[in-house]
C-alpha cells in the first residue's frame, strides 16, 4: 500500500492483510494508526513522515523494535506498539535523536519481551509513561535511573522477585506488578516516596504488614487483592499518611484487626476472604468504608448509619 502525499492529519488503517506499507514524504500527518495487519517490522519509510505525534502499530506481527527508526521524529510524543510479537527493543542510533526530547509515552503491552534493558530509556528524559504489561519478563534491570518516569506498568509478567534497591526514579507515582509471581513486596519499595498507587495484586504474598510501606506518605491506593494472604497487620503508627484505599479482597484472611488506623479516612476492601470473627465495636472510626461481602461474617458499611446498624448484628453470610 502507498500512502499519498496529501494534507492528512490523521490516518487509520484497519486491515487484516496489509503486510507492506510505503510512506512518501508528508509534512502534515500527525497521527498514524495501523491495526490488525501483517506488518513484521516498522516500515523504514516512516522516516518520510516527520510530523508524527502519535504512532500506533497494534495487532500486527512486528518482532523487533529499533527506536532509531524514529530518530528524527522530533514531535513524536506517543509510540504504541501493543499486541505485536516483539521480543526485542533496541536503539541502534549512534547520534543524538530528536525523538529523545519528545517521547513521553511508550506502550509495549501484550508482546513477547522476556527482558528489557531499562537503561536504554535514560536517553529519553521526557519519558513519563512506560507500559510493559502482559509480556514474559522474568528479570528486571538491576540499576536504573530516570528522573521523569511517573508510571511504570509491569503487570502480567513472570517476575518472581523485584529488587528495586538500585533504582533511582524519584518521580515514580504509579507502579504495577499486578499478576506476577512475587512472594514478597519489591525490595526497597519505600525509596519511592512519590508513589500514589502501588499494585501487587495477583501475586503470591502470604503475609503483609503496613509497616513495610512506612514513609510512603503520598500513597493513596494499595492493591493487594488476589494474593494468598493469611495475615495482614494494619495497626501501626507507621501507616502511610495519605492512604485512602487498601484492597485485600480475594485473599485467605480469617481475621483482621482494624482497631487502630491512624489516617483520616480509609476504605478497606476485604471481600472474598474467610473472615469468621470481626469486632466492629473495636474498629477504628477512621475506617469509613468497609466492604466484606463473601466472608462467613459481613460487617460491611459505607455510611455512619449503616455502621451503627451493623453494631447490633453483623449478620452471618450464607455462603
Ligand atoms: C495523541 O495521543 C494523546 C494521548 O493518548 C491524545 O491525548 C491525543 O489526542 C492524540 N493526538 C492526536 C492528534 O490524536
Ligand atoms: C515530575 O512530575 C511532575 C508532575 O507529576 C512534573 O511536573 C515534573 O516535570 C516531573 N519531573 C521531571 C524531572 O520530569
Ligand atoms: C518527588 O517529586 C518531586 C516533584 O516531582 C521531586 O521534587 C522530589 O524530589 C521527589 N521525591 C523524591 C523522594 O525523589
Ligand atoms: C511472611 O512471609 C515471608 C515469606 O513468605 C516469611 O519469610 C515470613 O516469615 C512471614 N512472616 C510472618 C510474620 O509470618
Ligand atoms: C485459601 O485456603 C484454602 C483452604 O484453606 C486453599 O484451598 C486455597 O488454595 C487458599 N487460597 C489461597 C489463595 O491461598
Ligand atoms: C484516627 O486517625 C487519627 C489521625 O488522622 C489518629 O490520630 C487517631 O489515633 C486514629 N484513631 C484510631 C482509633 O484509629
Ligand atoms: C457493640 O456495641 C453495641 C452497642 O454498644 C452492643 O449492643 C453490641 O452488643 C456490641 N457488640 C459486640 C460484638 O460487642
């Protein structure tokens, strides 16, 4: 397929057969999306289309990505290569690329990466969003520094451990390890004091203490659902000061002590555990929402009135 040099701002190609595309010089095209095609590589003629801001090649058969293919794309902000067959991401550029100063989002989810050298992204000082979700990553770069990255998604990979002790990513605000095989929290997680959302849901954690997150005072949302937790200790003075939601649903908790929760207002999600005993009278007033359906006992409430009514009888669930 040949794309003409017309005044086009946006081009969307949906095809199931396209395996080759040639792009002639074009100064207007800013948005290019090719979806559901048979491309096995980024077309080399992409270098003729330098006004691109957003590029998406999705549901194709691309196997390798060389970021040098986009070296002179000084406006490219977002590169989305989701749902390809990518095993390797490299950057063979040997000069300064203008892409380095523009790229903000790189999406590589649903590919076949087993490893990725994150240090490659040190050359991209604007990069703030990186998703590697749904790949086959088993090991993480040991030493990694980046001053702008705010959001890293490593969900649905094969990580059994995550050692972040030699990472320096001060702006990191959202970090997901959802659905890996971690049996412990990532080591040195407390160095990321700008974290607002942390997900370790869907891993193999067996116990948890809030003290392991001491000092993460911007953390608002903690996702620990779908682990194998048989114990979770939340009563501590070392509680992340801004925490608003903790999700402990779909674990194996038989009891939990919420008598002392030193934050203004916390939503605690305990759905689908095995909690048989629960003392609502001795539950901190700082717990403002409690969700505990699908437990042997259900003391759920979301308003003070509901809570007052439950004081009389939490009600046994018939499950
Ligand atoms: C490019 O992507 C960004 C982020 O998804 C979006 O906000 C923006 O509208 C897109 N630009 C164009 C021209 O489609
Ligand atoms: C860090 O994030 C903030 C906003 O979240 C942003 O304004 C700032 O530019 C980022 N810092 C760097 C070095 O990119
Ligand atoms: C958190 O982010 C702010 C601004 O984005 C930055 O100035 C600060 O150094 C970061 N904190 C840490 C511990 O790196
Ligand atoms: C918590 O689990 C870890 C790893 O499974 C184990 O080493 C540790 O002893 C457990 N701690 C408690 C208090 O049960
Ligand atoms: C929870 O406990 C039940 C029985 O005690 C066990 O069969 C199940 O595998 C456990 N689930 C998890 C997620 O550990
Ligand atoms: C409720 O939270 C406040 C801080 O917001 C704390 O001083 C107080 O001790 C907490 N009370 C209980 C019972 O958790
Ligand atoms: C909780 O307190 C209420 C009101 O003071 C009381 O009626 C109820 O029996 C107490 N429940 C338990 C389990 O102690």
